[in-house]
C-alpha cells in the first residue's frame, strides 16, 4: 500500500525518536518544578504526544482538546471546538502539543481561548512547522522540524482520517487526492 501513496519519506522513524528526545530535554529544563499541563490537540498530535511525554523528565499532567479546521488537504479557515479540557487550566502552565503548524488558524484560536482562562503561561510545541503557509500571527516555542509546504501524512497526520498509523512522516502522492 505505502509504495503507491507515499512519494517520499520526510521524517524517518529514527529522526522522529531524535526529535522527541531533543524536545523532551528542552521542555524538562524549562518546566522543572512547574507541573505543566500538557495539552494534546486531537487527533493528529496523539501519536507525537505519547512519545513526547515519555521524554519529559519532570512532573506534569496531560489532557486532551479537540478542534477542527481541516477538510481534505485545504484549510477551511473555520475552527470548530469539539472537546474541551477536563482539568481546570486556571493558574497552570499550559503546553499545547500539536502535530503540525500550517496556516496557524487552529493554534491561534486555541491559544486565545486558553489565554482567556487565567492561566500562568501558554506555550506551543509542534512536531512539524510549515511556516510558508502561515495566515495567523503565531509561532511555536518548540519545533520538531521545519518542512516545505507539502501535504504530509503519517505519525498521527491524516488525509481524510487515513494514514495516521504510519510510523514515519511522508509526502502524500498527489494522485491519492486527485483521484
Ligand atoms: P492550521 O490551522 O492550518 O495550522 O492547521 C492545523 C491542522 O491542520 C493540523 O493540526 C493538522 O491536523 C492539519 N494539517 C495541516 N497541514 C497538514 C498536512 O500536511 N497533513 C495533514 N494534516 C495537516
Ligand atoms: Mg488534524
């Protein structure tokens, strides 16, 4: 299956492990003693989140949120809130974990919602960053890898809910979405 749908591998399994180790160390150094609330943005970042938190070597808590701004391969610009946090974020240091920062519309919406809740701080950790496609004024505090403006799948990232289970990140063959 993979040969037909993946044009090239962009982030290998080995590189993913290195990225998680590096980010885990940075986050540990910055959040030691702060008991951050690490927020996974469903569903895309669930795979990255589970690797990342195991590289964070300080006390932290995790929670999940769900918003959506995507349908197919194009950003719609509309963000819908589907699931809120279970843990009260008031007074907490919040670290939002995302799979990919693309137009930035999703994260700027989320960051504003969380900033309005009396939190101690909000930072963003994204596995992938596609800065060339940015539409909102937002940057991530921790970036796994900067990639060109190509549609990628795998390691949590989907195309119409498929391919999240690939253990690497690959560029989706355009023939998959032109079919
Ligand atoms: P943004 O609001 O445009 O930054 O979109 C962020 C969301 O769009 C991410 O959480 C992903 O779910 C999705 N997304 C953006 N680029 C890609 C991609 O190349 N492949 C798969 N999903 C993507
Ligand atoms: Mg997504």
